[in-house]
């Protein structure tokens, strides 16, 4: 099956996928809409920013990392285990 060049809708299985597609849409001048409650996605984004700013985070998915660089390294080295983080990190 071929991917559409400009799909009208995108179905994502993970918050990272929602974030990735939303950022891509914004970069291309579109205004994405998310059809679910986005509070968890916002919490994840804030936690990622905390790590990028050199701070610790309490978010359960990222609390074990000391920095955003550690998240990137984990995703690159542990592809299978880090599947839910991959789209948002790399």
C-alpha cells in the first residue's frame, strides 16, 4: 500500500506518533487537529523539554533518564524496547 502525499487524516498508535505528525503538519503550514484529549501528550512534551533543559523529570516514561541525550541514545541502541519513544525522539 502506498502512502498518500497529503492525507486528510492520520491515525497514530502512540503519543509520540501524534507529536511527530502534528509537528510535521505545523512545519508545512497546516493546522493539525487532534481528536483525543491531549493532556498526556502535553505532559510528555513538557517532560521532554525539562530533559532538554538539563533538568530531571517526574514523567513515568522519562524519569529514568538524566538528559535528552540519554533518551536519544536509548532509542538508537535499544530499538525494540524503545519502540514507543522512537518517533518522538529520533
